[in-house]
């Protein structure tokens, strides 16, 4: 198991928290979790979480294969100021600043859920992305319509009431649909999410969803075909929020050698139902 190092530093005027595992050279020349001559030839893996997660989500991946996982602004231990831009464009700019701060030029990218905001960065700098994994990602593609909880969040007033009524009991109840395994999500996962689910994160979620009607999502992915790197698109067959048909749609939209796989008996966080997928994702990203 690879040990983790935690960092907090100010980037763009806000505190940013991230975890890093394994060794790498400044500029992205070394590979987390890889030693010897191979390390000089590999770039680090950047893991980007979605809603309502943080870098906590990626700890098993970092421990297995190394890499970097950042708490996006508005989430986890990073800053949650009211004046920040919680949108695809805002996170695109943040990731550029973060990678510059961390000294990473070329990278491998793993995204989940709203982590697909990082695909805006990948479309602007396709030459910097060496490999890509999309797992149950918010579709930056035509044809998607928000799921029912997202529609509540997008409705002004209703979303605020929904967030204001959040409770641990309600979290457990709602989580029953998120995975394919009977019962709520694992207690360790629920505790992690709840520990960071403060007013700042609630505000960030509402603003993010309200910034992205269906046509904005489709526009945000218009350049996916310009990303030429090898890619893997994994999707839980029982994802209640994002239809598995978008696994093939993402693979078709990407410009490189992209494969897709819909995983049976898996939900929106497919590796929580199927633990072997941690290794599948890490092995592809670090190949």
C-alpha cells in the first residue's frame, strides 16, 4: 500500500486541499506509485471527484497506484467562498491553476460524476492528457436530461428547502438507490460525505447544477473528439442518475482509442459495489 501525503495551500486566493501518493518529478515526469526507470516515463494520475464527494472518494485508488486527488472548490476541505465560480468553466480554470501550482504538465485523468468538468480542461489542452478514464460521468453530450434530485436542486427555492432539510437519516435513505448492493451506501462513505456537507458545499452544488441546463452540457463537450489519448469509459448498469447508454456515447465522442464497459450489479459508484473495479481503473490509468 502506498502512503498518502496531504497538502493545503492557497491557490487563486482560496485554500485548496489535496492528497498525493507515490513519487513524481516536478513537471509531471515521474509516476506516482512507480519506482525505477519506468517512473521517468510516466505522468501522474489526477483523480477528479463529483457531487457530493471529495478526494476522500479516491483514497483506495491512491493507495493502490499513487496519484493526485484534489478537493474541488466548494467541496471537502477546500475553500467554499460565496463569490467563487461553481460551473464547468470555473472548474476548468481552477484545474489549470492547480496543475500549474503542483508542477504537473502531462497527466492521466480519472473522473467521476461532475468530475467531467475536467474534460473542459482536457479539450483545451488535449496534448497534456496521456490516458483518460470516465466512470459514470455527467454527460457533456446531447440528449441528457437531469435526474429527479438534480431537478429539485435546479429549482430556485425548492433546492434551498431540500438542502435545508438535509439530515443523516435522509442521506442514508436516499443513498439506497445509489448502489446496486441492497441497503444504504457503506457507513464509511456516508460519514465522509456528511462530514463535509456544510452550507458552503450545499451552495456549490446548487450553483453547479443551475449553471448547466441540457444545452450547456452538450456545448461543453463539443470538442471531445479532439482528445486523442486512449480512454476507458466504465458505467454501472444500475446507475439511477446517469443512463448507461452514455458509456457508449462518450466512447464514440472521444477522439482516440476509447473502449466502454457497462458493469452489471453496479450503481453510480460502481467500485463500491464491485471492488475489483478499483484495480481495473488504476491499471488502465497507469498502463
